[in-house]
């Protein structure tokens, strides 16, 4: 155990990334071109036409990974310094899987006004903003305001990246079990950033019977929640207005999706579910149930971790979705682009390949980023938010923003 920890520490020593010049400067002449005085010409070109930042700076390929350290994995509010290893990790994954340059930026404030203000102020350098590990409900307002006020993609990964991958996983898990979105009962644990967005995505995909459970039990109508998002949630879910604990409402459920915290689901809970239960225990780093404990009692089991089969993790989404959005210079990442990304991830596994332990492609499968990118670019053109690049064949009424 300690040797594993030593290895992990060694991999983090001095941080996980660095900045490299594209072309090294080797002479005074070279210096005079990329630095002063040559650089001044480029500065003035951009000053006269700020859109040229996309051609003459890092903007078109660069994303800011912004966190305030308040909901880091399932570790909670551990602060901006402690959030850095996760944000560095996200930046490394952006680069390795999709060639996107990403900067980890951890802010020493939890105030939504300040976060919005700071992100707006740094936006000129970036082609997109990936918000990460910002706790709910503040994350909803921060994202909404930034989307309204900036014309580059703003994407809260814990909400939308997770929702895209959960959709992909569920499409394939239901195929394995021979069940349909419209017929299944789905119970969510943890109605925070991820739970809210995943629920919305599944409702959009056709799920009708969906119940969310948080610390005080099932979210239902007839209660005044201090979190207004839960009141809205109660109105769009829980058709039979069930009340009670997770153990009470999970009875007869076909699907459990956990985006909450460790060890809140029991084997008895799983045994009370319908036949062929599907369990996505996605809390990181410790899932809602120990996978070894759950495995004998489920038909399909997935976690957010890379050390078990069926890793349902937003890393399958964010590199490809930003690759697509940056390549077509999209103004936003909209619902259609997310849905297309989810279906593209599901589609990376053929019906012949699909099994209980292979419902979701591996992150090292190069098809994933490629398929997500193409689907996202097509959806961006179809919905009129693409601004550049080649229009995919078969789109007849593209509207440029
Ligand atoms: N696998 C993935 O790709 C992925 C993606 C996003 C989030 N997650 C995991 O999901 C969890 C939540 O992330 P988030 O960004 O939504 O955080 P969040 O802070 O916005 O929301 C967490 C929610 O879970 C609830 N919760 C916590 N413990 C609970 C318990 N014992 N019973 C019922 N509800 C409980 C909280 O009250 C809160 O509403 C974290 O563990 C995170 O690591 C996984
Ligand atoms: O970081 C991850 O592994 C996934 C997700 O963003 C999380 O917060 O747990
Ligand atoms: Mg996260």
C-alpha cells in the first residue's frame, strides 16, 4: 500500500504538467520575431480586429479548467490548493486525449459574483471554459450567468459531462437487459450538480419514472425546499410523489444511479430492486457501494473509477466535446450537442461487443474522441451555433450566429 502511495506521490511531484514552446527560440533574430519588436505587429493586428485572437494566439485551442475547490470529487470543500491535482489531471486528459491545451485555475473565492467576474475577465485568452468541482446550487447560477455573458462554450463538467456519459452507459445497459427508457424506474442518489443534470438528460432521453433522493430522502412535491432547484426538480420527477428514504423508494427500481458519496447503498437495497438491476455507483473516489460487494447481486455494475470494468466517468466526454466545439468555433455547447455526444459514446460499442462488463468504451479507445467530435460538430451546425470549419455533408439549413 505504501509503495502504491509512493508511486502516486512521485507522479505528482512538482505537478503533472508544464508549458512548452511550439518552436524554440534559437537566435537573436528569432527572438526579435516572436518577442519584441516583431510581436508588436501581431498585437496591433489583434487590436484592430479582436477576432484575430483566434488565429494569432492560443485562444482557439485553449480551455480554462476553473474550480473553487468546493466539491472536489466526493471529498467536498477542500479548498483551491487541494483542488489543483484534480484540475491538473483534467488538463492533462484534455491534452492527451483530444490535443486541447488546458490550464488549471483554482480560485480563492466561493462567491458566485466574484467567480463570474473573474472568469469573464480571463475569458479573452480562452476558447472555452470548463467549470469543475464547484458545489451546487451555486454552480447553476455561475454557469447560467457565464453562458449569458460570454460567447465561448461554458461547460460545467460535473453536470453535463457526467450527464452525457450516464446517458451513454444507460442506453447500452438497457440494451443488455432488454429494457426500455420509457418503462424503467430510475432512482438517483445525490441531487447536486451531477444528479440534477443527469436527471434532466435522462428525462429528455425518454425516462418517465425517475426519483431523486438526497440527504433528507426522496425529493417530492408539497415541501418548501430552501434549494429552489429541488422544488423545480420535484415538479419534473417522482410521478407518484413517493416519500421516504433511499431504501424505501428503491424497491422495484430497475436502475440506481449514485452521484452522492461513499457507502450509502446496501446489498439489501439492491436485492429489493427489480430483476436484472443496473447499478451505476459513481461517487469518486469511493462509490456508493463497494463494487466487490455489489457485483454478485446486479446485472450491470459501473463505477466512476478506472480500476473496475465499466468506468462511467466524464473523461469520456469533456475532451471530445470541447475538441468538437473548438474545431467548429461554437458559441456554446447546447442540449443537442450533449445528446449527440452521449449517443456517439454509446455507439462506440457495437451490439456484438456489448456485454454486462462492457457497456461503455474505454477512455483509451481512440474512436471515442473522434466520434464525439464529429457528432458535436454536426449538432452544432444543425443548431446554428458553429462559426468556422467545414460544414458536415447533409446539412441544408445552417444558420450562422
Ligand atoms: N463518475 C463521474 O464522472 C462523476 C462526475 C461528477 C460527479 N461524480 C461524483 O458524484 C458526487 C457528487 O458530485 P457533484 O459534483 O454533483 O457534487 P455536489 O456537491 O454538487 O452534489 C452532491 C449531492 O449529493 C448529496 N449527498 C451527499 N452525501 C449524501 C448521502 N449520504 N445521501 C444522500 N445524498 C447525499 C449532497 O447533499 C449533494 O446534494 C461526487 O462523489 C463526485 O465525485 C462523479
Ligand atoms: O474527476 C472525476 O474523476 C470525475 C468527476 O469530475 C468527479 O468530480 O468525480
Ligand atoms: Mg468533477
